């Protein structure tokens, strides 16, 4: 089937039955699909294929999903790629570890194909709407460009995964306004994606590691704000 949606998806899982199931359903939706049976192969394919979205298992031979995600986030050509974990691991620490290395979503198995397809389609719909906004924010040494999804700090480009970028951009669009975690989850992840409130803290920490502590301030007991002071 042709690529009706113009999007490419990579599925990485060590169970061939799951690969076949997801490949069939994704291609039926019009996506171009590649598959890999382990994380090492997944990284190799991602470099060539440059997928728009990656579905990634955690427990795999040779290299687990968390380390695979970490390596994927270091590939400049796919810095804006969505990464969704599909895993039988439901422990909170696994979910936190996944978001800590740059995951955009975390879904526990068993997989419900129709629900998963709806969630993937929703990711791309939101992404399309956001790309229609062409804007640049310049504050101090920080330049955030929504058109190219790039951030520059003192003239040097800073690499941010998609969700970290969107979180920074959203806060910078609303300077000095305080948002609690639920508001940030709603605006950045959307209502159709379930993630822990702690995910916001993880992403804030990762952004601060890259641009410093001067811009995003913690308001104790409330949430976060982008400070102009």
C-alpha cells in the first residue's frame, strides 16, 4: 500500500508476531514501515530510514529499549522523531527511565491495534498543527525557532528531543505565567496520552541541563514558569 500519510514508522521488538501485527496495521493506515528484532539493528535502520515515529520495546536481546532510545536521541537527523515505548513492563521506574532518555509516550502491552493506531494518528495530527505556527522567540542568549525546531544558546545550537523542545517553547511563549504539572501535561502531551506527572519534572530537568537554570523557574507547591528576570 502507498504511503498515504507521508510518514515513516520504525517498529523495534524482539517478538516477530508483534512486528508482523504492527506492520500490517500501520501499512493499512498508509504508513511506510520498517522493522527490527533488536535495539542494535533498530539504531542502524533508523540512521538510514529516518523515521517520523519509532515504536520501541524495552526488554530485547543485545541492547534494551532504554539504551536504544538514548542512542536514537543522539542522532541529529531524527532529533524530532516521536519515540513511543510498547512494553510489558508496567513498573513506574521503567516508565520514568523511558521518559528520562527522551521517550514521548509509554504504552503497556497487550497491544490493542485500533487504539494504538488512533494514538499514533493523534500524534501526527497535533504535530501538523504545531508546524503551521512559524515563530521565533529570542530572550537573552536564548533563541527558540519553531519553524526549524532548533534552539540556540549563545550562538551554539542545543539539541532537544521533540517533547523537551515543545515544553521549552510553550513556557517561553507564556513568560512569567505559572503552569502546574497537569496544565503542562495537557498542553504538551495532550489528553489522549497517559503519562505520569513526574514526566514533566524529568523533562524540565533535562532542558535545564542544556540551557541552564536561569530561564525555567520552579514555583514550590505550584509548578513552573519561564522567567524573564
